[in-house]
C-alpha cells in the first residue's frame, strides 16, 4: 500500500515526509485520513526509527484499505526499514 524510502540523517531522532498524491487518492478527506494514519503509526515507532529520514509514498490500494490493514502494512515497513538500516534506533 505504500513505498517507504529512508536515509540516515545523523541526528538522534527520526523525521517523516509524506507524499500522498491526488493522482492515487482523489478525495482530500481520503488523503488526509491516510496522512493521519501514517503520522500516528510513525509516532508509535519513532524511537525505533531514530536517526532516519523517512518518506512515505502512497499507492492506489491504500485509499480503499481499512485502518487496521494500513497500520499492519506500515508496521511491516518500519520493521524492514530498521533491518535495512542496522544503526537506526541505537543512539551513539
């Protein structure tokens, strides 16, 4: 439902960027819903993602998905992001 890009930021906190396009999600209320859900999931996992800049790109399937499915998809993305960046979540 999402594409997640990440890069180390050299800081002790995670930062989030969102790109939920009108092309994939026509209604503003749907785009805002997705953004709220992504931000909430990010807040819940921010400590584990410390030291990363993360950009979440929305895909067309996310618009029609239930909230629970979106949260589980994002949890998998956060886990994959942590494993791809072994130093994330560990303060130096």
